[in-house]
C-alpha cells in the first residue's frame, strides 16, 4: 500500500462514516459534526486529485461557513432542533418508498456500469500547477469572469433573501389562535388549520 | 499502478455511495435540518466526481471551475435554506418537513 | 416678393409647414393650457394662429401666381419625412408614403377660403361663445379643425389627405357634441361620426385599389399612371366558378358563372364617391348633416357649411383625372347630386327651425356641386364651393346673430331658433339684416350676385356636357380560342342625360329661391312674435338662466332686440360683401373668368375627357333667371302678400304630404329600421349564440372535461413534499432507463446537386460508434471508436445504405441502417440567375431579371413618365384574371 492508497482509504472512510452519521444521527448536532467529517474527507481527496485550491475553498466555505451556519441554527432552535420523531409521522410510505427506490436505482446503475466496463481508467500525470491557486485564478479571471461575477450577484441576492425571509417583523397586536401565538403564514394570514380555533388578542411584545 | 485511488472508477464508486446516502437521507428523514445537510452531502458527492473526472482529463481545469461554482451555489443555498427553515419553525413550531402540508389544506 | 420666392424654392416650399402647423400649435396651447391662461390669452392665441396662417396662405398664393405663368401646372411641394412604405403589386415594388404637402392652383385657393373664412368665424366666435365656461375647449377644437382641414387640402397624397379627412371628422364630432351634457347633441355627434365611417371605408378601398392598379398614391403619380385604370378587373365569380353552381340548372349556372368585369376606374371612382358622399352629405349618407346643427352656430357655419362638407367636392376635383375615366361614376355622381339637391330642398320647405332650413339648404347646395363636378365641370363645381362658402357662412353667422339675440330672452335652444318666434328683425338688427339679405340674394340666384354666376355655370355645363367613353368603341375585347370576344361593354352617357340633369337642376333652383325667401321673410319682415316688447324691461334676477324650462304658452315680456356687437357684425359684413361680389371671379356670361384660367392647368388632363356641346348659353340663362323669379315671386306672394294663407290651406289639404316632408320623408326612421335594427338583431343573435353555443357547449363541456381530469389528477396532489419526492424518484428511474438503453439515431445532410452526403450519428452518454459505410455487410472497423460521421458519394437515382452501431457506457449496443437516396431529377436551381442593372436618367438604379420585365414605377417628380409603356385600350395585352393583367408589357 502506497501512501496515496492509504490517503484515499482514510479519506473515503471519513467520508462514508461522516455521511452515515449525518443521515442517521437523532441529534442534529451530531449530524453537523458528521457533515464536517465528510467535508474534511472530501477536501483530502481534492488534495489527492491535484486540486489544492478547491481543497482550501472546501474547508473555508463548507467547514468554516456552512457547517458553522448549521450549528448556529441548531443552537437557535435549541431542543426543538432535535428530531423528536414522534411516531408514526406522516407520509411514511412515500418516504420509505423513495429511500428504497433510490438505493435500488443507484445499486443497479453501479452494477450495470461495472458490467459494461472491462478496464479501469487510470489517472494520468498532470502538470505541477494543475489546480493551483494561480492556475484556477487565472482561468477564473480570464475565461470565466462573467459567471464569476454572476456568482457574486447570486451570493448577494441570497444574503438579502435570507435576511428577508428569516427576520422577525415587528408585529402589531392582533387576534391569534389560542395557544398558537405566532402561527401565521409569514406574519400574514392565519394558518388554514387555525381557522376554526378561537382567537385571542396577541400579547404585546 | 493498481493502488486505491489510482483510477477514476474508485472515485465514481465513492461519489455514488455518498450521493445515495445523501439522497436517502433527504427523502427518508423528517428533520428539515438533516435534510439540508443531506443536500450538502449530495453536492459534495457531485463535486468529487467533477474533480475526479477533471483529473482524468487533465489538459483543462473546467471541472474544477464547475466545482468552484457549485460550492458558491451551495453556500447560497444553505443560507437561504436555513432562513426558510427558521421561518418555517416560527410558523409551525416544528422542524419536521412533513408538517409542511399547508398546500393541501 | 423675389426674396420670398428665393426663400421658399418650389421643391422645398416650407411655407406650407407654417400654414399647417400654426393652427396645430394654437390647438395645443389652448387645449392644454387654455384653462389656466384665461379667456384673453385663448382669444389671442386662436385668432393669431389662424390669422397668421391666413397671411401665410396669401403669400403662398401670390408666390404661386407669380410662378404659374404659362398653361403648365406649377406645384410647390414640401416633404416632412417618409412615413412608411407599402408593398404594391409584384411588378411595382414598394410605394413610399411620405408626409408631404404640395400647393397648386386648386388647393392654394381652397387654403385661402379655409383660413380666411376660418379667421372670420374665429373672430365671430370670440363673442358668440363669450359666456361659455368651456371657451378654451371650443377654440382648441376649432384650431384643431383648421389644422386638419389644411392637412386635408394641402396633403400631397391620398394617405395624408386621409389623415386630414379623419381629423376633420373627429373635430366635427367633438364640436357637434360640444354641449355634450345634452343627450341629443352627443347622439348627433355619434351619428355624424358613424355615418362618416361608411364613407371612410370607401376612401380606404379606393386607396388600396389605386395602390394596386396604379402603384402610386400621390397626385402626380396617380395622374401619371391613370391609364392603368382602364384595364378590366374581374369582379365575379371569385375564383374560377361559383361553388356549388353545378347543382343548379345549366342556364342558371352559366349565368352565375359568366365572368363580370368593371374597369379599375369605375371601381376606384365608386369607392371614392362613397367617401365623398359621406363627407359631403349626399344621398344616401346625408342624414348626419341636419343633425349636426346641434353644435354651436359658428361651428355649423365653418365646418358644416363652408369648409369640411366641401371636402368631398375638393377630392373629386383633385382626382378629376381618375373620375373622368369612368362615365358611369360621373353620371351616378351628377344624378345623385341633383336628386340630393331636390330631396333636401323639399324638406327645407317645411322646416321652422332656421338652422334646420339652412342645414337642408347646405345639403341641397352640395348636391349642386356634385351635379357640377359630375358633368365634368370641375372648375364650375369648385367655384360653387367658393361662393357657397361665402354666402352660406354669412347666412349661418347671421342666423347665429339672430339666435344670439333671441336666446337672451328665450332661454331654450329649440324655441330661440324657431322662425315662428321671430319676425320684423330688420328694424332691430340692421347690419345682420343687410348682410343676411346679401347672402340671400346670392343663394337664390339674383342676377349679378356670386350665387347667380356659380349656379348658372353649373346649370349650363349640366346642359352641354357629357363624358364620352374613354375607350374607343365603348367595349373591351379579349382574344380567346373562339376568337376575339367582347368581355364588357362600357357605360355610355345617355342621350337624355344632359336634359334630365338640367331639368332637375332648374327645379332645385326654383325650390331654393322659394324656401330661402320664406326663411328671410319669416325672420325679418312681419311683426316680432318672440315676446311682448317693453321699453324699460329688466331681466328678473336668477342664478342660472338655463335652468327653468321654456313654456311656449307662457306670455313673455322682454326688451327691444338689439344689434350684435362688432365682433359678430364685422365677419358678417365681409362675408356679405363677398357673397355679392365674388361672382365676378368667374362670370362666364360677362366673359370674365380669371378663376377658370387660374384652375385650367389643374383640370387640364381631365378636361380632355369631357365633351362640351355648343350653344345653349342664352336658353340656360333665361331658365336660370326665370327659376329665380318664379321661386322668389311665389314666396313673396305666399308669405308677404297673402301672409302665408296659401301655405296653410295647402297643408290642410294635404296633411299627409306635409307630415312626411316635415319628418324628412322618414329617412332616419327607415335607416333605423333597416340598418340599426338589423345590426341590433345580429348582435342579439350573436349574443344568443355566445350564451348557448359558446358558453353552453364550448365553455361548459371544456370545463367538465377539465374538471374530470382534474378530479383524477387531484388524487396525486397530496400536498406533501415527500410524496412529490417519491414521484421524482420514479421519474429518475425512467430517465435512468433511457440513459441505460442505447439509441442509434443518425441524420443525413447533403447536397443533391453534387451527390455528396454525410451521415452524422447522434451523440449520447458514453457512446462509441462503428460504421458500415460501404454497405457490404462487414463493419469497417472491428472496435467501437469515436468517429461520429461518415461521408459518401451517391449517383443520381441511386440508394446507398449505411449501417451504424452504437455502444453506450453500459456496454449495450444498438444498430440502425440509414438509407441515403439521391433524387433522379435535379431539384436544385439550375444556372445562376443574372440580373441586369439599369440606370435611369435621374440616377435611380434598378435590377431587372430578364424575362420578367417589370415596368418601372411612376416617378414622383414633375417630369413626364416616358418609361411607362403607353396603354392601348382597345385590346388588353393580357387576358384579365391572370397575374400581371394590369401591367401592360
């Protein structure tokens, strides 16, 4: 086993274990840690695939921003973030049907692929600057400047949109369903489910 | 070179497994937080595939560029997704996506 | 003068822009800012806009007079910009439509009348409309009208004229309904607008026909290409045979399928005449004009007597070169004109509303003008337009002056216009009386006045003129397999036509003299019957005198009627003087006819198609004078000597006849029953069809089907995201199956003329290809490769088969054979088309495909158009009904 093989084995293991932890854990904070593990594993694989810049970006954006955001939200929600899986839940059939269907589909696809493929495709040698910050940066700013700028616009819009969706509007006092204060569609009309409930005046904030 | 990680197919296999785990997690779990994380898993799997194939055809770095933009989109998606999750929680006092059935009523 | 002539060269005569645009500016300023500017500013703006326009018209007229020395027509033109291009017939190419104005003898004179009379009436209106709260709106409309009218008469092509035509129609509608809070006025406005639409339809059709058959829409181009209008146009049957005619008896089918033709000139002429009949109130479209008197009196004077309603006559004069090519149209026009004159006069006999009498008198005089232009006496008809503008404007303004005074005490529109309430006004309103009398002697044809000369000229020409067939022998023949056959016979001017038209004209003249005298005697002689005159009467104080209704039985008391102020009498005096004196512009009896000489070049080409018989001058003169004498004398006897007793006994004897005439022969009612009611019932039917057929079957059935499908599909719409995700998984499975199966698709591209073909395989996910290009059953290569296309050469009429195998990423293989056939006959264009490029003397470059030989378009400049082949009318060069039948080769 060469060093590269060991690296791949470790990274792949990290990825799969992290992914399983993400999906299976009852506690979302554990899920977030699992996601972090997967991300680190993939960053390692990027390194092995001569994509240093992407590996760095992967760590900075995913580990540094996205996972941290998840953790923030989990903290905001507190105990409610936990999956209290009060059985039996709704739409069970659909969920399990989809899950099994997907596993079957990808399994079949992998099987058919392996059957049709007689030889493996080796990875050829690449130039030393392949995937370096310089090379990717040059490519980005010389050939992909328009998509790059569009990506910045997308991020701005996403940030503004996120604020717009998530912010708490200063609310006037108004009638709310008893015992379900705050249950309004985006601070607007009553939730249809609450149409029948008795209404009370909302307490002043 | 018969080593692990020396062939594209190894990465394809790993990416498929990761993607399937993510997809199953997305459809089978009810917790919207976990579902969002599953989406991240799937995006990562695709990124891995793109970089691997880019390595196999190493003359250009288009695959890496693609992965770069996917990371940007994923970041935006996570931000907006979590904002929607917060709003949803404020509405329903729950993070269970099967509670999101207002469309039906 | 020379400096002015240098400043405005004939080809770029921008003085026309000044004439046209000033009233538009006035309309804009008064319409938009008028309310804030106040009455004084509105008055100044309106008067100066029209006044300067009038002065500019005089300058333009003088420049034209200086330039027009010989017998050739001189035309000053000014092009603003090219508006659009319409495609003409295939051999003509596109026709440019330019916003261009031009000035020649005809419309220079007309512009003088429009701006001059317009200015006088503007001045009059400043007093007449003094107390109206919508003062600025009135003057905005009036200025807009002057602008539209100038566009109409100065436009250099039919589309520009049409813009003005619609513009004056709009202003007419706005001004008839000026006091729109009265339902009756609004209805009259709508009626005028809708009836005019029918005429506009004719004008539009005429434009399309001219564009198709002549290939030009400007005056020079139409006149230059008018010989094309002599070609026969097949009207019937549309296509080759009437559908289902084979089930009819043989005779009927043959009759039905016999081709019928008309000359292009007749079609264009009838369509144009429909337009003129609408605008100039001729049978059958005259009904709107009497109702149009609902507008303020100056409007009636300006629009519905002096200018707008003569636009139809102007158009006939303008298109005289086209009209004379169709004797059928000319005779129809003359007959319709004469009958209109009689019908309107018969109604005017019994009306009591003085504006109604004048309105029918206008219709009647317009009929005279059409009689004149219909017999080819274009300058006589136009001369009557001129004199009529003076005396009828004077009459209307005089009537307005009387009504203005009557309305001061009788606050009711109808009663203040009723001549039974007037009488003896000559004592109270001397200026009004004198000018009204001047116009009256003109209209009844008192020898020496303008009306006498113009009417006499029309009657003389009706007696002497006839329009010969423009084609020798009066028939159009065509060479067929059976030899030469006559396909259509042209209309011949009937031998009795001239006497018939003349008799109608004389009868009309007698009637005109009678009813106009009745009107004048009723207003100005006798005793005043409006109210009891009290010397020191004071109007009782009230806020809004329009409020309390007029009661005819109530005995009114009031002051002595007064003369109107100078703003109103000055225009009267000017117009009265012109009514008397303008006749010497064209007094043929005295051999003084400067107007005829002036207009001669304009009607030059039309005059060649008019036959004038010798003599008859003295006879016609005698008849005209006696018509005046009989009519006036009769009225004097009936209304002055016998104080109207014969008229009353006549009414008692024939009450039904009086009733019919008083109710305008029930024409409005007949139109209502025939046209309006049929439209209403059509609308009802459509409504029922919509309700039961469309709503019942189409809408309800569709809704039911959609509902059924919806209730089925609703079962799938659970509203749960997870269920949708599950369906997506099914879709992903389907997509996976598609990707898993190989698809061997290929398309063939190639050049049939060279025989080189290429078969290209469709790309796909991980595809590899192998080919059997030579069709020998063996694969060209054993292994699958990346070669996606093969080339092959195919002989004429040969078919080669190419086989293709595709292996996809899953190692699955699909096969397809692609047959490649080269057609036997060569469908590609053979040789290269050569285009000869020619250059006209004026520098225009044209490409000509040999063999097609498209005739050139008539050019816009004044030069004659020698390039167009001359037309030999007797034998049309091509059988009609074939493409290009109108274009002589």
